[in-house]
C-alpha cells in the first residue's frame, strides 16, 4: 500500500501511510487507540475507500472498492466482534457466504465438510460442526471466524485484536496457528495492543501514530520498552503501588447462588469478601458465570440463594461495551449522564441540570483524552478505545465504595491503560500524592487478561463453571491459573481443594 | 451534531411529502381524475378560508396531535404501542360517562374532571398490555392491537345498551350538557379549547423528555434497554409501566377532548382510525414532539380537505386514506434512502 490517506470529516485518520508485507511473514501493526490501525486494514479489505493512495498485490495495481474486490485479491479479515449467527450451527455459519461453486439455493454442506477436514490436517484447527454458535465460548467463536476465513483460502489474513478476549492457553494456540499459516506462505497481519505478543511472534513490526507510520522495525532490534516509547513515550504499569493498607469489609457474598433463565445453575455457593483498599481479581474464561457474578456484585440482580451485602456507591464496567455500557445513538454527554440520573449534584428536583452536566463532561473529555469532535458526538462514531474511555470516565466517578470491572482495558492502548491503572490505584487509596484521608474503595476485577490480574490483585480467584476457586497468590504460577481457567475445556479436571495450591504436575 | 440531525429529519420529511405528491399524482392520473383539481380542492378545503382552516383542519388536527404525542412517547421509549385507538375509545367512554353524570357544576370543575377520567381510563386500558409485557414478557404489539378490538366492540355495546340515548333509537349516547363542553376559541368556527390543550401538551412533553431525569431515562430506554438497566441502574419494568401509562393516558385524554370539544356524544366510529393515523403523524415528525404539532395539522388538513375534494373534484373521500398510507410508506422509504446517501460520509474507525 502506498501513500494511503483517509479523512473522516475534518479528522485525518490516515496520512500518507505506506505499508508493505511479504508472503509468509507475520506482520504486527500496533499503535494507540485511534492511531488508524483498523482504518488502514479496512482500506485493505475494501470496507473503507481511501481518499488517496494505491494498493498493489504482487506488483500489480489493484483497485479495491468493495469487500468482494478484496476477497478476489485474497484478502480476508477476522474482526474484533464475531459476525456469526448465534442460533445456527457451526457448519451453517461456515456455509454462509461461501458458495464453492454450488448452484441455486443449495448450501454446500458436503463441500465445506471436505474442506474442513483438509484444513484440520493442514492447520490442526477443528470445531465440532453441529454445535450451535451460542453454546460456544468467545475463543471458540473466534476459531469459527478463522475457519470461515480459511475456507476461502486467502493469501493475506488480517486479525484485528484477536487476543484481547482469550485465555493464555488459547493465545498460545493462536500464536502457533499464526506460525503454521506463515509457514504455508500466507501473510498474517496482526493488530494488537499487547507488546509482548508482538515481540514474541512478529517477523516485522509497523507502528502507527496519529495516522502516520512512525516506526518500522523487527523484533530483534527492539523490546517492549522501546516500542511503548515509540507509541506514546511511556511505560505500562510504571510507578504503581502494589499493596496498601486494607480497611473494613465493603462487600460480602455468602453462599450465593444464581440460576439462568431455564433454571440452570450459573453460580453455585459463591463466597467472597471485598475489603476497602483491596483488589480482588477473578480470572476465568468468559461464560463461566462472570455476567451473573458481576451483576450481583453491582446490585443489578438479586441472587437466587445466599446473602449479599453491598455498599451504596458502586461503579460497574460491563463487558459488553456496545450493548450494556453505552447507547450508540446518544452523544458522549448523554452517555455520561446515564450515570448521573440519580446524582443529586446534577439534578434540581426532577430536572436534569444539563448545563452543569455538559461542563462536567467537557472536563472528563480533556482528563481522559477522549478523541471526539465535541461532547455531543455520538458514541457510535467513536473508536472502540475512545468508547471505553467514556465508560471508564463515567464509572470511576461512581466507584466511591466499590468498583466492579469486567475486562476494563479491552481496546485501550498503552497510554489509556496505564492511566486507568493509576485511577484504580487512586480508588484503592494507594495514591502517594494524596494525604491518606481519602476514603478507600474496594475493587473486583473480573478479567480474562491474567497478566492484569497477576499484576494488581491482592486476592485471586478463578471462576470456573459457576464455582469460585481461591488461589494462593504467592504460590500459583501463571500457567497453573491458566490451566485452572480451562480445566473443563481441555477435559482435564484439576484436583482443586482449598486454596488450589495442591497441584500435582 | 444535534442541529445536523434536525436538518436531516426535516429533509427526510420534505422528501417524503414530495414522493407522496408524485405517487398520488400518478395514481390519480391512472384513475382518470385531474390531479390539479384534486390538490386544488384539497388545499381549498383545508386552508382556503378561515373557517376551513380553524373549523375543519385544526379541529381535525387536535385528536391527531394528542394521539400522535401518545405514540411518540411510546415509540421514543422503545414501546411499540399500536393500541392508541383502543385507549382513545376507553378515554371517550369514561369521558362521556362522566360528562353525562357529572351533574350541575361549573365548567372549570366538570371539564377537568372529564379530562382526568378520560386519561385514567386510557392509562388503565394500556395497563393490561403493560403488565403482560413486564410480568410475562408478551410483546406489546399484539396485545395492544387486540385491546383495540375489545374497545371498539365495547363502544358498540355501550351505545346500544347502558348509555344509549333516551329514546333508544340510535346507537349513540345523549349529548353532554353545555357546562361540560369546551369553549370555542375562534368565534364563528368550531375550534375549541382542545387545541390549546394540545399545544400545551406538546411544549410540556418536549420539556419533560429533554430536561427531566425520568424523561431522559425513558429516552435512554428507547436507545438501549440493556444499557439503561446496566449503566443507568434504572428499573426497566418500572420505566415500561410509566411509558405505557403515559402513552395510554394521552390517547385517552384525546378521547375526552373529542367528546368535550367536538362530538359531545359517543357513537360507533367516533375515530376514523386516528389511533393508526397517529402513528404516521409521529413517524413523519421523526418522533419529535414539536414537529408532531405540524404533522398533526398536516394530516388534519388531509382529512379536513377530503370532504371538499369529494364535492369539488368528485373523488371519493376514501382516497385520502390512501394518500395517508402513501405518506407513511414514503417516510419509511425516504428515511432509508437518506441514510444510504449519507453513509459514505459517516465516520468509522
């Protein structure tokens, strides 16, 4: 790609970007939120038409105006959110949009099955084809997405932040898939925020900043520190206190049970104590009861058994940004106001004090570095990372007693992540700049990002199949917790008793 | 952005009207009528004179505006209340019953009493679908429509038995007493105080939805129920009930206003499907309360001008129902068309 430029309104998304990749290489594309990574790849895959610039494949000029043009050139993209139909089976989803020369309205089940077996032999990737998508974990859905792309046998595969939702073992699997693909002569383009993954896997690295290429390098010549410097000039997790004084109990769950719509058990006999100034980390693969636990902890839902003690001021960062955290058709102001409707400072009787709210929102936009045209811009028009910043800005403010955060740093770049970590430390009362009279809050971090949990949590639990297993922080290794998270998926049942440290192998 | 959106909405509405005129012209030509004469008589009948504007168009517009507000309240909050017709009749039944039995009190007491009872009746009529939605999870589209038929047949029963006029001949109630009727506001025409009530409601609702926390939560629920529940910490069942009751009470109030302002009696077919036309009123207004005032008058003009059109151009008045339907279809079509035209310039990433 040469001299590609794209403007959205007055905002420049890409400015004279050149990007080259070769067959058989794994090329990482990194940069801050809104740096233009996704836009650049959307240009390549025909989802966005550039204002200027041209694209060449194997030396030949190509005009890519639509996704099907890109498909013809052998470009395919695995998106951040999976575009699968939940109520259909894996096979049906794979048949959708892949005709394989079959005529009329007949779905090419047989051909797809044969192709799947070929793929299994070649890449080791396999999914039970008659399973419903809605029964699959997020990691498995992603595999289906990858399979769907591989069926078309593309030359260039683009992965848009594929690892942010995966457990460590799943990430390792994905990495080895990347290697196999590149051995087969495919080009893998890997968009990510996680710099250690970049160093580990890439053949080459391109760093984007504010729509321009600021660095092209190879892993041998760089390291995580250098890369994050290039991206934003800061290191992650620097100057963060790891422990602090712990206060009174702020939330307590006693033998809590929760049932699903059909009466199935979602949570069983969960006991949890959160104290002020303490961060509790709950690791686990999505779909093991995280949603239910988070909703009970944030007071949104009553348990179907057991007792719950909660404080008054609770902030909640949900997992599903577009569905539960934000209203896409509303502006930034109104989305922040969603958290203020019951706040006496922003109300005068039944009336909302919009002037005051907007003033406050403008302040937040500056403080959190939210990139937007103004405070009324619809959040659907913001980039994923900036949307997450809006959520954080709103929820951190209401977390005076307790913060429940599910995958809070999803889609955030290094800078925004470290800003968020600092804010969390402040909530915990570990901020050195303050005099200590500040009230401390408790935090429950529910995340599939194990690194994050290991870095900050005072207490670590693993949520597996609705049960909460305590883990001894000092003894447990990352690999051990990782296996605990996946115990069911791999068929190995771990013998977990008490603090979970009596592990054999 | 807000101003930009308003312009788009206005452009969509104007495009829809243009499309309607175009399609209607085609249909008229095919039917062997003169389009020019048709539109001329339609305009003359609705805007041509003081009497036709105040006495016909605006009088017709009153129930359309008020029910249009009821529909807007519901749709804005994500509740598909198609039952305004039934709620209107429930209000009309309660209104006429109170009107006939209130006794000899001054207007400033009995008229508000009619309004109040009509609103309460409309709200109660919407309560059953509301409870079915919040308690049982039954979609309101079907339940509210079915409640319309119940209300319509209830009116048939009431005007033949319990409340039939004194002589027991015609299927309608007696006229309510002078003291329960709304005063006219433009002398010499039939325009009654109900129009002022409608305007006040427009302003009040517009304020309520943009400036109060309850109104904001309702709007938020219309934007995303999950986000309102999770991030707004609002009780969705509670907000749904509020929406149903508010929407139903407005439609019911329209029934009360119609009884006290124009018909003075209840009879079958009091509403020629206003509960449904109001959906078009609300959608053409892009669910904007202020705009409902104007789209309500526009539809009032269409219906008001229908009589003149039949007399002057010899076109059956039912054509107007067809035109109304075309307006609705054109709105939906132009909305899509416009969004498609605007899409390439939308921001992504």
